[in-house]
C-alpha cells in the first residue's frame, strides 16, 4: 500500500499515473484524511496559518485526489465518499473550530458539485452514485469506527443503501443530515 500526502499534488498525480499504467481501476474513492486545528479558538485569536493548513488538507486534499483519481473509477457503479462532519452543517453552526468547520462546509459543497458532475458525465450510472459525505460518530474521544458505522459505509459504497435526499450530506445510514 502506498502512502499519500494529500497536499502533494505531484505525488498524487504520480500514483494515479502509475496505477493507470498498470491497467488498474477503482470502484471507490474514500477521502478520509483531515486535521482539526485551532480547537475552540475564537476569531480574535485565529492564526490564518491554521486556516491555510486545514483547507489545504481537508478541502483541497480531496479535490486533488478526485482530480487525479477520477479517471481510474471505471466501475459502472462507482462511489466517491468524502468524510465530512456535523461541524460543517450551517444549520447547526457553533462558534469556534473555524478552520475545521469551514473546511467541512466547503467539502460538502465540493461533494454536491461532484455529485452533479459525475451524474452528468457518467450517464450509465447516474442514478446510483452516492458521492456523499458521511459523519463518523466517534464520541468525545478517538476510538475505532463502530462495526455498524463501518457496515453503513460499506452499504453506501456497495449501493445497498442509496441516499434519497437532494443534498449528498448523509449519515452512515444514508439519511439526510442538515446542510
Ligand atoms: N473523530 C471524530 O469524532 C470525527 C467526527 C466527525 C468527522 N470525523 C472525520 O472523520 C475522518 C477521520 O477522523 P479521525 O478522527 O479518524 O481522525 P484522525 O485519527 O486524526 O485521522 C486523520 C488521518 O488523516 C491523516 N492525514 C492528516 N494529514 C494528512 C495528509 N496531508 N495526507 C494524508 N493523510 C493525512 C492522518 O495521517 P497521520 O496519522 O499519518 O498524520 C490520519 O491517518 C476525518 O475526515 C474527520 O474530519 C471524525
């Protein structure tokens, strides 16, 4: 398994080209990598380096990955899963966590745009592409993904669950979350 730095576009492009050169294809892209910086920091104290770092990883990272790996998604029923967060919900906005929350809100927008784009482009499977955001509930502290959450994600990837709402911002059961 090759390690990938999602801020390194050259490295991402090289890995995608390498796999393509080997005739490899993919059925799913899962963008999971993210950082949570400036936890609880208010706007008056915000260091914009934290904004830049976070956007670079949490938003531009998935965009770079999709940019270079989309051509490898040749399965008729492809999936792109961008792991988002409830923190990216505008409806449930809270003060603090500016870099993280804003990066996830923007990621949700990217996901929606991608959903429209992929639907238009891959007409053969336009009805069954959950380009979705999934919030992984891990509670207050880091822990392994619970088996039922993992199963929910697999069901979305393998189309046993299809998000039904307009916005592709869903939880692991495929249910709409508040955008
Ligand atoms: N934990 C929660 O409660 C929670 C809630 C809602 C949403 N989420 C979302 O779920 C996803 C996973 O969260 P988590 O709690 O498992 O986070 P985590 O334990 O901090 O893991 C984040 C992963 O991202 C990787 N990463 C960071 N910068 C990277 C880069 N530039 N290139 C490639 N990989 C990079 C890290 O790799 P290294 O370890 O090598 O740095 C790490 O494996 C994230 O998208 C997060 O926003 C988590």
